[in-house]
C-alpha cells in the first residue's frame, strides 16, 4: 500500500467554448469544474515543509482556466476534462491520477447537475 496525497479544487466556474448544438457553438458556456489530483507525498510533512514538497492549488485552478486554449471550441466537455488532466500530468511528474468533474450549468433547468466525471492515470 502506498501513501497518497489528494489535492482538490471544487466548484470552480469558468467560461469555455464547448457544445455540439448550434445554439452552443458560438458563445462560451459556464462550466463548474472540480479537480482531484492524487500524488505521491513526501515521507513526512514537518511544520517547516516547503511548498515544493506538495503542489500549489493554484496549479489545479490554472489547468481549468488560463491553461485552456483561448478561442478553441471543444465539441465535448470530455475534451475539456482531457486537456485539464494532460496539463496537470505534464506539469508535475509526481501526479499519478487526475479526476475532473464538469457540470454544464447552462442546460440545468431545475438545479440538476448534468455533466461528466473523467479519471485519468499516468501512463
């Protein structure tokens, strides 16, 4: 059994060009994104442990916002999730698994949560 550190950013809202239907393809849509990253922790976190021993939560937020290419239309939100996971894998070799949950806010009619969860493992 291996030790595991999970970092999370939950319910982050971002505007993304995504969608299949004509009414979705010309304007960005609001997405609510949650990310969980599993990584290998150091043997111990002492009170004076440096941030470099872990990972900044801002890296997760960056992967779901400014790391998404501007002006690129993602047909499926699965493509958005894949891009986020790949960004996090490329950014840190300690990242072992990425889980991305995306909820499409624009299509909810009664506050239901319509979306996907994608889990990718480092290959």
